[in-house]
C-alpha cells in the first residue's frame, strides 16, 4: 500500500478546522485538491510519511470574480472553469488559453489552479502562463494570509516558499494593458507528455510596433524552476518588433538558463530548442495583435 501511515482523510470547511488538522499532524498532513499530482506521488510510493490528507475542496475556494483591477480565481477552480474566465478570449490571455489546452480533458476537469502552482513542477504549463501574466498568489493559514508574486513562490525543483499548513486560497491575475498579447508554446514528445520546453511570453505593442513591458518565462527543464529571462526582456523592452529582434531576444536566454539533462533529452538540446521556442512564441503573441 502506498499510504501505509494514513490515518485520516479530512475535508475541512473553515481555516480554523484546517489548522487544527495541521496542529495534530504537522508535517504528516498533505493538502489535496484535484488529486491528479498527489495520485501520481501515491502510485510511486512517495507518500509514505503522510498521516492525513487534507482535501481543500470544501473550503469555499471555488469562486471566480472580476473587477477593474483584474481577476481573482479561487484555488480549487479547475482548468476547465478557468478556461471560461470572463474575457479569456482576449489576445492578452493567449498564453493561458494555450497552456490550458495542453492536458487531456479528464485532467482539465480535475486539476486546480492552486494544485498546479503548489506542485512546483517546472514542466507544468499553466504556471508558466500565469507568470507571464504577473499573477499574484494569495495564501492562508488558520490565522493569517499573505500575498506574494507567483515568481516568489518557487524555491527549487518541486519546492516552494509555502510554510507547512499554508495553502493557496486564490490567484489574482491583473488586468493587462490595452494592446497586450501573450502566447505559450510547449515542446513535448507526445500529446500526453509534460513539457521538454515550455515558453510563455507577453508583449504590449503600440501602433508603431514598439514593445513595452515584455515578459519571457522559461520552463520545462530550461531551469530547475520556471524563470523570467531578464536578458531577453531587456532586449525587447522599447524595441521595435521584428523577426531579427525576436532572434536576438531568443539568443539572450543563453546566459540565464541552466537546462536539465534527463531521460527525455539532453541539456544541449533543451538550450538550442529553448531559443527556437522563445522566437516562435514572440511571433505568435505578435500575430495575435495584428
Ligand atoms: C495524465 C496527466 C496528464 C497531465 N498533463 C499535463 C499537461 O499537459 N500540462 C500540465 O501543465 N500538467 C499536466 N498534468 C499535471 C497536472 O496539471 C497537475 O497534476 C495538476 O495541475 C495538479 O493540480 P491538482 O489540483 O490535481 O493538485 P493535487 O494533486 O491535488 O496537488 C498537487 C500538489 O499541490 C498541493 N496543493 C494542492 N492544492 C493546494 C493549495 N490550494 N495550496 C497549497 N498546496 C496545494 C498538494 O499537497 C500537492 O503537493 C498532467 C497530469 C496527469 C496525471
């Protein structure tokens, strides 16, 4: 059995109830939302120390709201619902639409925005898109809450800055500026594969094709965590959109990535294809604006 020490499956309905579970089990308690990642851990025998599974889906974290500032999406909103967020058809949300289309429908119906972020897997698609959109994570515990930029959540491969018992309660996606577009591109070995390379970009472009406030986010094993490429963004900022510019921005990631070698491909292949995908993602975003 893959959960030899499991004593309780808890379904708290309030922060106070939730924190009492962590008081009892401390590090032995594990959150579960859609369960698609947790199931994989269990199947691989990686949950041996878990004494309590804490299901977040009765905590009332499944709402979506929008105002002038942006969208607030509850942590247990699944990918299918996220794909129906008001205004998601806008060019600015292209990266999110692209990323949400990656997993198979069965996973989209179960996987949650909070679980996708908290798993801290650089090969996941949706966090890359959310990073390009400057998403902010709102967390809670029994006693306090805090806001942190998504970029500040990841600390390493499969690790994050959430404290034990701290859960993501919602994600805020700021309303993008006018004439903004984004795109996400994934390289995979087959339709069920996680990203060998995942690149999300966002650009705002004026009528004379000048780019402002660019984002270039690299995932899928180009680094141990999703990262923003400051070098690529510096090349793009204030420059006029062109194929030659996108090539220069793509080359610029070379100084920042630490690509992995694994059973799926080498670091050299990731480095080379990462540049190709940055260039193509930028072109795809621009194509959404013209
Ligand atoms: C067959 C298959 C195909 C897939 N294909 C893709 C793909 O193409 N692209 C892609 O990006 N992903 C893919 N995935 C991964 C999928 O996106 C993730 O498993 C999913 O996003 C995790 O969300 P969840 O709600 O199921 O999380 P869970 O499995 O419930 O939890 C994930 C982790 O986050 C923690 N957690 C969950 N919710 C919270 C919260 N609110 N606050 C704090 N911690 C929390 C849990 O303790 C656990 O460590 C695939 C998965 C499978 C099984």
